[in-house]
C-alpha cells in the first residue's frame, strides 16, 4: 500500500491558501509514484478523521502509512515545495536531502522578523518570532493581538490596530505592535491563555504579560501602551 501525505485545511485559512501552489506542485512531482500519494481534506466538512488524529490548527500535514501504521507522522518543517519534497524523499524513499545554503531572501526575512515591524505595519508573528517576545529576549516591549482571519471583531479592530502601529513607529526602539494568527498556531495561543478573539497582551521586555481589557478604541489602545512605556 502507498503512503499518503495529507493536508488538513480550512477554506478560510490564510496559511493554507498561501501553500496551495506548493501542495499542487508536490502532487505533480509524485504523480504516478508507486510509493506515495498526495491528498488534502477540508477539515471543516470532514471532521471525524482530523479529530481522531488531533488536528487543531491549519494547515496540519500528516504522513500515513510509514513506520507505525496506526499513527501518522506529523510534518513540522517548511511549507515550500523543496522542503516538502525533501521530507517525502526522506520519509518514504529513504533519500537524504542535499544540504544547501539558506536563500538570501529567507535570511533577510528572518532578520526583519527578529528586528520587528516595518514602519506603519504590524509585525505578523510565527512561533520563531513570538518566542523572544514571550521569553523576554526581544529587548523591548511588544503588543500582541491574537486574532483569527474569520473573526468579525478582529476585522473591525484591524484598521485601528494598523493605525496604532503607525503611531508607534517613532518608538520602535521601545515597543513593537504585532499580531498572531492564533488558529495557525493553537498551542501557542492556548499556552498564552487565549480563549477568544481578538485577545491582546502587552509583553514587557522581561516577558511579563498584561492583558488589555479596554474598549478596543484607538485612544484606549494608545493609553494602554503608553502606560507600559
């Protein structure tokens, strides 16, 4: 029997849409293979299988049919085509990936994430970028809005939140305004105590966090951040 590499997704998930082309190309790359097939499942419609295998965020990529046949392997590497192909070649075909230099653009992206927000824009977090904020290693304060792309309250707040980022661009050495797509990283959101959207925390330079409980109006957000600086 073939191994099956499955992408569990949700139609509203931005990260799922972003990797759709890579997944399509991955399917083409292994089309006709006798050892593996590439598949995807809308977890908002077909809920039984994703629930059984602990799918909590999207996209979740699981490889069935290798190793322990009763438990799939969870894929936790890059979502680009080369990373996906390397994984399949290693896990299914037993081939080692060729080491390659990290692309300059990727290095610059990491550098930008570590540095913070671009002027007038929020800093979109992932696990790697959130870690120094949470652990008190960023060297400055950070306002983090845990949001969901489908959340109406989040969409309503976003213009003022972007305005807030613009407001503090002159104080970038002291605070960054950030946001975190919580459904894309449910474990991080749960660990932070997020139970609804949007949830906003201020993380002090030492990692201590304070929840914002204001009205979400621009002036209240400014007063909250100013009170922390």
